[in-house]
C-alpha cells in the first residue's frame, strides 16, 4: 500500500488514481492527520503531494520527522519536494519568477528515471514558485530545468526522492514510468490491486460477516454507485436485502421504467415508490435553486424512511459512498457552492449500521467492478445524474408540463449524441429548460415559446469541466429535431461556458 500525504494539492486524488492504475492500492491522509493515523497506515511507500503554500510560511503543511525517518521510501512532488528539502535541512527560497506549464528537464542517473528508456531530456508539467536552493547534506540533484533550477533530488541511500514537476498529470508523458520506478524498483510493491473476482469475493465475505442474519435496506438512484453496491450486497446476503427506488418526478424520459428493468435483470429485490405528485406539490411556486434542492432532499429522506418502516425496519443501511466522498468530507472548511445530496442522510431514530462496500474505490474502479459483476456496459457508462434530477435543469417553477418538455428535448439530444458516437467520450450531456420565452414564427404564425439550452462538458472528476466542441452537423440536427418534435420549444441555444466560472448543472 502507498500512503499519499495531502498537502492541499488539486492533484492529490489524481496521484492516488495513477498509483492504483499501476496495480498498487493507495490511500490519502491529510498532512495534519493525527500521527497515530499516519503510523497505522503502515505503508510500503509514501508520496507527499504538492500544495498551494510555501514552506517558508510558519504554519505551512509539514510531515512529522518520525514518519519521514521510518525507513519507508518517500517521494515528494512539487511542494512535497520543497518540504523534504526544508525538513531534512536544505534551503528553499522564493524563486525570481513562477514556473508554470509545460517545461523540459535534464535528468541524470536518478533512481526515478531508470524506466524512461534512457531519455535524458523529459517533457514535464511544472507549477511552482518557490525553489530548492541548497540540498540537505549528502543529497544529490537528479534533474534540472532549462533555467538551471533544481527539478529533482535523492538522498544518499536513495530512499528519499523528490520531483519539482508533476509525474501524475497527462502533460508529463513519462509520468507513469517515473511512478512505476518509485513503486516497483524503490518500494518493491507488487501490482496486485486488480479489482477482479478476488476483490469481490473478499468484499462479499466482509459483508456476510458484518450483516449476519440482519436485514439490509438500500436506496437505489439509478446511478452506477448504488447499483454496484446493491449487486455486491445481494450476492452476499440475498433476500435479506431490500432496495427502494423513489420516483421523485424529476427523472428523464422513460428512466424509471428502464432502470427498474435493469434492476430486475440483476435479481435485485426493488420496491418502486411513485412519489412524483408529492414532490411536485411540495415544490409548487418555488423557483429559488437552493430551496428546491432542500425541499427535494428532505422529502426524499422522508419518503425513503416511510417506505423503510413499511418494510418493517432494517438493521443496516447500504450506501454507495465512494472514495472521493470520503476524502472530500475529511476536508472541512470551504463554502457550500451547492448543497449536493445523495440518497439517505441517516435517520437517527432508525439506529441502523452503515454498509459502504465501495468506500475505497474511485469511480472508474466502481465501473470495473460493475463490469466483472455482469452489469451491462450501456448502464455502467451512463452519464452522472444529480440527485435532484431535472429539478436543477428546469429553471423557474417546476410543473409537470415543463418537465415533460425538458424530458422530450433531452431524450432527443442524448439519442443524437449516441448516434454520432460521442456519448461515451463526453462526461455529461443534457438539456436545460430556461425560464425565458421568446418570439418565433412558424408557417406565418407568430409563436411565443420556450428556450432549450444544450450543455455538454468533458471532465475528469466534475471539479472542473470544459465545454465540448460538438460538431455543427450534430447541433443542427438536434436543434431541428427539438423544434419540430417538441412544439412548445421555438429556440435552442448552446452553453459554451466551462467550470469555473459556471457549474456543470444550471442550478
Ligand atoms: P456542478 O453543477 O456542481 O456539478 O458543477 C458537479 C457534478 O455533480 C453532479 N451534481 C449532483 N450529484 N446530487 C448528486 O448526486 C446533487 O445534488 C448534485 N448536484 C450536482 C452534477 O451532475 C455534476 O456531475
């Protein structure tokens, strides 16, 4: 196992994923975690991430010397390199200018570069301001940037290594070779994190041991995480698992029916609750986005609880929590941009234990497990869909008629995106129905109709996103079809904003 100590870098989760892609399990802890937690992790190697601070600040992230001296190989990346230099007795100074973006470095015999095919000049991704000016005693430089600045070093025994650039990002083409050298040559890891049947069997055993003869309840959302959690748990405890699927009236066209068919084909025992009228009644007259989200979140929990009681209560609540949720919730601080809700929110009076079989996995790993479990690729590849559903894409008041317009338009957009072979390469594509009407003309008759906005974004983790340059032919077909087939719509526009400054959803 590799421990990644997070000093606040936006790339920390990417480092963890890259390590896992190479077949080695990794976990993330914050630099200020209690020292017992760092000790307990007991890793084969440690990677210290980058971060936005300067080691020259008094209260900047640091790692206890006990951990750095524990005899385990350590790799410092960017801020991590400066931290190692600083803590082992070298000197770091503010550079005369920041070095940002693609850069070239000259490398020598360093242990990290033995798998780079003998290349002495590497293209890398830099993003830093401070520079290491003097190395700790006996350490040697292993890489330099074109300006002569230090870009890598290692300790006399080769146990401590560091890079000023980011091997984890795609802009460093030999990044995986460098990380492989660290994992396999320096740490001596074996590539056994494969997420095949062995991982699944082990997880099934763990669930059985925990649950015993107890009852498990689970809210299905139609998404990949809850489905994969339910299928694993179903394999573990069979009919002791009861799933609840709530239709809140904000689902996409035919979604309720399609999802239920998939669940049945996976042998899941699902109770379908049609609560759409209740949700629409509760939302009548509400236009403010956060109010909408709050009403939906709270009502969802109430409906779920009622159904769970009707089923006679339960001992365990199964949730599709995945690793990024676990890591992010450890963060604290940070303002609420939007109040995301997934299924649940643990009702206190039900006194259930929590079952989270996917807690250690990233999204792409959940998909891999899903594939081994026999879930159809078509289902596993579905774009993410927010808990409040179309509510956050139907701006203004939520009425059934307006939601239906949105459903029809959205179905056309998705169908054409699939036909064009683009669906799988897009992170999310959808329509939003705007709260503005505009004037049009159809066959000499003036219209005053609805506006649909098309949104398609690419992203790695939804934290940032870029709008996708869809082909004009596709846009043209979609626009024509929507206006022809959804008569209430007379205008189609394209959203060309990235995140930031926009968010992916419109509300
Ligand atoms: P934003 O709009 O914040 O969305 O850029 C980022 C990602 O999160 C999804 N999203 C949600 N998912 N419950 C969810 O489960 C929510 O309330 C929610 N709101 C947004 C969004 O679709 C995108 O993938």
